[in-house]
């Protein structure tokens, strides 16, 4: 890197910055067509101010996922997130009235277990309640709910595991209840969904609160899930048969967060924000808790005021997840994206990357090849965007940092990000700028 002399104004400005010795990247020829290369210096800077705050996101749909979510997650800074699932039970056609020798055996609710997130070392108690209202086939969102009985209908303690597989929870219904359903099916008192729902509208699934942080998926749409009636024929072979009523006709999860007693209690609407200085130098991206991070670069415009500034070669925003509890397997989001926003924290526009496309600047969770600690990070290329700001072609607006989530998947990811002043996981805007005489 060439060493050049700067004006007094430039020297005073750069004296406030920590000058690193990182490898030069980006377009290193900026300014060389109008100034001799011998009079230029490409300087890496990573101490530009980055302000971070936590803000709310919109509600999200939960009825498209093939599973429902149960459990809770408590954090001193972000509050308590609780999840419970709702599902209808669907009628299926059958020939029970024609089986004169059929005899009831049992009625069992079968729930395949999906992936568990959090502390899987502690058993959890699953409580099943009967619904008092019908679940429709409409789109349900995370704050929606339908009524259910206060007392538990079925209870089972299960041992969660981090991986998904073929494990099931089987809950046997009371024999008297099973006998009544069997008799109603045999007599054709139950003959369609409407008459079936007169006896049983569906179930609510609740995980009993514990001190452990755990979110558990129940694979409601699995081919083996359902209310299974076991019976046998009164013949010489005592032939055994089953009739499965699937958990279809509508299902969703209610996922709500109480921020009472935390710094984020001030987030009463979308326009509010809580600075990272109030949350132990961290901000958050937690889709299930409706949290995202707001970023701003208030001093970036000062760069263009320097008389020795010739151009911005490369700009990277680097954010690092704060280390998690070893018992937590809630992985950080695979991808984060940025959007321009306003004082109401509304999405205004994408953050352009210079390719002319309609997608916004994003970053994938990865590890730096030079980091011996293998600390994961997200690196956003803001070169084009900041050059547009420095050239007064774009307004320097705050940005929303949010996770990429699928409408067909319930959000599980939790992400705490160190801010610009975090001593261990520091967020930084790393610039490579060309200066000349």
C-alpha cells in the first residue's frame, strides 16, 4: 500500500479511525485515471459508526407448515415466547355399519415427533385439550387462536430429541369415549365432517411450562398422524382392523411473546425501537418473537467531505452472532437480508447491489477462513449502495436486517448480534477507500 501525505483536515479525520492492514479488495483502480497511482493510497477502515436497535416485524402465517409448534423459550433480554398448536380432525368414509361382528378395541391419538429445538436433555409434558371452536381451512397467523377446554383431555411425558425421525407420541383415549365414538360411527349418527365435529372438533396441543427452553414440532400432516380407531372382527381369526381419522381440515400454531420485565417492553408497536445499548450491546433477529434489527450509518457522509477522498473501493458490513448456550441447538438463520426503511420501520425499498435485479442485498451464515475460532458471521457487500449515497444518488436511510423465512415453515431461528461497541462480537462497517494528495 502506498504511503501518501494527506491534508491536515484528512489527517485529523482519519486520526479518529483505527487503520487496519487487511488485504485490499474491490475495485482498486478507483481514481487512478485522474491522479497518478503513485499519489494514491487505498486505506482499510473499520471504525465507522454503526447504530443498532431492535424493532418489531409483522405477524406471520403459521398454517402453511406441515407441523404445529409447542413449547416455550425464555430470555432475560427478549422475553418469553410460547407456542401451542391447533388442529381439526377430519371424518373419513368407512363400512363399520356393515360389519355386524365388529368389536371396539381402543382409540389412540398418534402424533409423529418432529425436530426439537433447545434443551433436549429434559423431558417435557404434552397436554392435549379438546377444541370448543372449529379450525377452518383459512390462513392463520401467529397471534390467532381458537377456543379449547381448560382441562386437559390427554397427558403424556415425552423425551424430545434434536433430530427428526419416525418417533411417535401415542396417547390412548378413555375407553368410554372411544366406545361412544365407535357406537356413533356404527349407527351412522356420525356420517360426515359436520356430525363428526359435533362430537370432536379437534385438539389443542400445549407443552407444560418448564425451566428448560424447548420448542417441539408435531408433524400433524404426516401420513401416520391422526386419531386411530382399533377394532376387531368377531370371527374365528379375530381379524384386527384400523380406521384413521387424519388431523386435516386446518391446523396452525399460535406463537406469542411476552416482553414484560425486559428492555424490549417498550416495543408496543412497529414505530418503536430499543437501542442495543439497552440490551447489553446486542440487537436481535428472532422471527418467532417478531423481532428484527434496525441499522444506520450516521457518519458515512463525512467520507465524501474529505478533500483527499477519491472513491470507495469496497464496503462490507460484518455482523457476528453472539455465542449461544451449549444446550441450545437453535441454529442462526441461514440467510439475512437488508431493506431500506423509515422512521416507522416500514420496508420502503430493497438495498441495491448494482446488478439491476429486484432482490435486495443479503448475506449467508458462514465462517471466515482466517478465523481460528471459527466464529460464524454474515458479510454484506454494500459497495454499490454506499457509493450511491456518497454520490448523492440515494438517501442515507436506516436499514432493516431481517431473516429469510419460508411461508411454509415455522420460524425456529434465534439470532443475537453484537453491536458496534460489543467487546467480543463486534458489528463493523469495513471500508476500503482511495485517498490522494
